[in-house]
C-alpha cells in the first residue's frame, strides 16, 4: 500500500505554498532506503528524516574506515616494537654473559 503525503504545513498551519517558501528546495542524490535517484523539489523539513538516515549511514562508514585504519597502524607499530624488544633483550643477555666471563 502506497501512502500519499499530505500538503499541510505545520509551520504556517495551512497548505504548503511550495516555491513561495524559502524552505522548499531542490534535493538531488540517492535515496538511502531505496537506492533510487532523487531530483525533485520538496520541503526541507519534510526531507529531514531521509537526510538523517544518510548522515547515519555515512557516519557508520566513516567509523568503519577509521577502525580499519587504526588496525593497520597497530599492526605496523607492533611488529617494529616487538623486534626492538627482542634485540634489546638479546644484547642485554650478551652484555651479562660478557660481564660474567670477565669476572671469572
């Protein structure tokens, strides 16, 4: 069942005056719920729910990209630190062995 949107404007408390209203704007893009292209004039207030869905979608996408980038940076950083620690432990052991040999 397709619902038809009404034309009552709660801001002016009468029918929409369309192009005479400064909030009646052209919206172009893709509907985030259906994926269909949009190129139509509509009330900015009435289009807010659709725009909020798109903003939430973009925020999730940005958060996922940030997390992926963080994980890659952690991988790159952990390996050099581990290698440096191994080298430090090895050189420390060598130094201790030399000291013990010199004391004997």
